[in-house]
């Protein structure tokens, strides 16, 4: 038979017939020393096939064994180290995993223990029954008992052991039925048995694909994310792959992308061969088509959840990180996933807003979608970077989730509008001709101060210039358009396994933007114009730089030095004399007030 099969194969026979007649009969020898197969058809006598996998087998008429009416019986003689396969629990687990949805019933001969409650008098009656049968029918003396005594008969529990066949695959393949025939309870029960979740699902998508490729699928969105959703050692997905109701695998990475790893469900293909290997599966074109369809249907399901704001709020709380990971990884569906994102904004209050709603509220003439990244809603809402934008009535999106930094690197635009970070260079704001003229004049006036600040700060900043984004703050530190933002720098420094060499070339050069309208900057300019070598100017500029680091979201490189400057300011405010000599790099502060006493005190300190 094998020779004929190989000849047929070499002449171009269909190879897909392999595995169509049975899945791995010879795998029985992994657990058994010997396998006996007894078979009987209606038109023939009973035969027994027997082999110990030593390269030979015997077939003979089976006359002495158990007589079968019709069918096949397989007996496995287990190896000594494989006796776990006679345990009821092990067999039940195997059937549940691999053959739970097979069409024909799979039954296991199990031992069942039941407890039966009997009264002690009944038991005694049974024991003495034989004696009573042998007695004569003489006169009997009966003792009359009270009714209460009859009521208070003692009972005890007796264990009865019985053996019976129990069907193991009672769960029906729900995906094979029409969605119209199924209710919410049917899906809920199936979801619980599939996922071992104690809660019902949030949403379900039941569909079939027909045509060149044929498969059915049932996908569920859980109500809450598992605690280990992004664990690296965790299974990449929760989709079980079946081929014609036979379980194949539940960890196929190519079946669904990582960002949809929280989706639970089943996929049942009619086209994949039953004995497909893991290696072949990875390269199978059918799998790519299935994956594409699953992602498409998941996005449809999320859009359906979004129609109910309460349900979507629950969904977004649990799985927002997954959607943002999808923005980062899935370039094909980036626009569709962007529609599902929700953010707090400077105008949304406590409710979250979609990008679509933001665009609908945009002011006339607004070219960009403005956003700011930071550690918390409170910190970004009070950030100096958005002072002018808020004053002009522009809405700013608050991105406070660490993964937002990664997502926004990929999401360059939405609905034809580019996304613009408020904390980076080249923040273009519309200006009138008069405003432009005024800015050019200010630039010329403050050029000397900018040069002085740059000389004092050295390589701490790349350049110093006038800023158009700040209103109430004296200065801010902005980063380059293509480097890390302050928030990204904070996130990367917090990585336990970060590469220090990467930090050196990804940390963005800082640009200091000063506010020419602020009283501190105006007064500083006057001092610099009067005497550039004034030692207090240096200390004030360093103090401005350090405070700008903090308000711009950076961390201080030298907190002790900063604290020293603050302490000298406190002493100045309290008019405390300090006779110790100050460091040349940190000259004492000189009070910018009309009182000469305090100024004289600070000179003494120096």
C-alpha cells in the first residue's frame, strides 16, 4: 500500500490527502510498548492487529477475545513511565484540550461515588430479614412507641460506588451555528468555558468567511485586562486554532498581532491540513489571510463598542495601551485605530475626546493638532508650553500615558492635519504683520542678552532665542523636533534594562526660549546692559535655567547646587549675614530692589 501510495505521489497525486484519514496513530507508541487493534465488519470475521513497533506486526483472526458486533477496539499496553495516562484527570484534560468539539461523542469509563442517606433501623431491618423469614407465624407481641420516637430515627450517610461511561465532549462548537440562533447567554456560557473567566464578555464577533478561503471564527473582548497582559513570557495570544473541529494549537504568533493579544476566541479552518506542522503553519498563506480578516473584524467590533459610550469607557480604561501599541506597530490600520483613541484636552473637562471631535472643534485657520506629553494631567495643564495656545483659544491634547510617546512618533497626522508637539522647536503660530514686525524689533533688542545667556550656560543649551509660546513664565527649555522630548527622556531613564549608549545620542539638545515681556527678563536685560561682568547676573541666569528644567519636565543634574542658590535667596529674604566665602562659580545673589542695605549685605557675603 505504501509503495503504491509513493508511486502515486511521485506521479503528481494530491499531497493534501496526507492526514485526512487519521491524526498520528503511530504516536500511540510514545506512551505504549504494544498496541492491539481488534476490528470487525459486518461482512467478515473478527481480526486482531498487534505490534510492539519493532518493525513488524501480526494480523490474525481473533477467536478467543471479546466478540465485537461491529467496529474497532484499540488497546494500549502503557510503558512503565507513562502510567499517568490511565489517570482520569489526565485523560479528561487531554480530551478537553484537543477533542472538545469533535462531532462524535467521546466517553470515559469513570468511577462515581454517591452518598445515600439511610436510617439505622432500615439497615437493621435488612440485616435481620433472613432471620424473620425463618420464624413461625406464632403470636407476636408489639411494643407501642410514641410518635415522637418514630420521628427521631437516627440517620447516617452511606457511600455507594458505581461505574459508568461519562461523555467528555458535551460542549457544542458554537461557531458552527448561525448567529441568529444564539442568544447572549449562549455566548456567555461558551466564553466562560473557553477562557475560565468568572465574568461575562464585553463584546463578541461571530462570523464566517467563504470563497477561496473558508473559515469560521468567534472572537470575544473580555471586560477587564489580565494583570500580565504585557508580560514577555506570557502567551502572545488567546486564539485557539482548530482544523475541522480538531484542536491544533493555541499559541500561533502569526494568527493575530501582539497588540490584539487580549482578544479571546476560536478560529476553525476548513482549508488547513490536519497534520500541519508548526513550521509549515508559519509559512502558510492561508494564515496570513486569516490574520488580515481577524484584525479587520476586531476593528469592526471595537467600532461597535464605541457606539455605547459607557461600554467604550470601560473598554478604553482596560485596553487603551493595546490600541496605542497598535498605532505603533500596525501601519496598515493606523488610521482606523486612530479613530478609536481618546484623550483629555484643554477643553474636554473630565470627559475624554476623540481626534475626530478635536478636528471638528478646531478654530478657523488652525493648521495643526497641538498636543503635549507629560507625567500627569495636572502637570501638563499647568505647563508653561501651552500658555499662549490657551490664551489664543487653541485646544491642546494631553498625552499622559508613557506609551503615548511611542504612538505619536508613528501617528504623524490625522485627517490631513499634522500633529505638533508644544514642547519641541518650530511651533508655528499665526502672526499678523504688526506682530511679526514687533518680534523682529524685540529680537534685535535682546540679541546681546541671548548671547550672554548662551556664554554662561555653555553646552547646557544649544541656543538661546526669544519664544512665542510663553506668556506668564520667564523662560522654557524646548527640545529638537527629532530628538527625545523631556517626557521621553524621563521614561527612558526609568527603564531598568536601558542601553546607556543609546541615551547619549538620543538625548535632545535643549534650546532656551525667553519671554521678552516678563519682568524678570526685562530687569535682567537692564542689568546686563549696565554691566555684563556683574557676578549676580551669572547666578540669576543659572537659577532661571534650573527652574526652567523643572517646569519643562526635565530632572536636575545637580540638585545640591540648585538648593544652594535657593538657600542664598532665603537668606537674602531674611536679611541673614553669611561671612563664609562663596564659590567663584556660584556668586551670591544681589537683590534687584531699591534697598541698598540688602545689596551691601550680599556683597559682604561674597
